[in-house]
């Protein structure tokens, strides 16, 4: 027996971010060109309060919404920082209809296109194992994260 479902007509959602600085645009273009599946690692080293977190949020949303079914991640030094970024993305996407479900305990967002963003804390190293990131993995405040964390998460990005 087959069930037929009506396709719900939806308008595409467009997110408009503030105008990017030249360095942010350069990072975005680099990720577009050498991002998903390229094996490239991109590092942004800059002063405080210049828009790194805003860029990170934008890239997580960009990859999640434009790469159907992708698994994207964000690792922050502390659980509070992960929670902050999680809440920022929820705030930006509020009332847009792009979120299928969210889990406030696990800090996970699933979009209607099947993509997900997983927010993790470097404090909980054992919880970083077991994932395969098929989209983009962002590490926020990387200077404050122990080198062991990189050894733990690198295999989760090697396949893609």
C-alpha cells in the first residue's frame, strides 16, 4: 500500500547577513571553492571582536541549507560557548520554517532538507567521537582548545 502526500508549497528562504568585511568574504569564497569534500583546512586568525563568530554562524547555515543531508559541526572550548552559538542560529532561523527539529539538551538542529548542525564542547572529549562530518566542521576559539581534541575529531572529517 502506498500513501500519497500532498507536497506543501513553500517559498525559498533567503538569509541576508550583514555586509562581510573583505577578509570574511575571502574566507567564504575559499570555503565555497575548496570546502565540502576538498580535504582543505581553513584557519582564521584575527583579533578579538572582528566578526569571526558571525562568519562561523553564516558558514554553518550556508553549508547546512545548501548541501542537503550534510552533517555539520561546531566545536567550542566550553559548553556555554556552544550553547551561545546554538541559540544564535535558532534566533536567526526563528519563524523561517527551515528547522525540522531541534534538541536543546544535545544542542542539535535538523533542517527540513535533512542537514544537521551538531554543537559540541571540547571539554567533553569523549563525546566528540563517533560522528562523521560530511559538510563543514568549525572549531571556534581554536587557540583555547587542547591539541588532543584535533586528534580526536580529525578522523570524523577524513572520509569527506
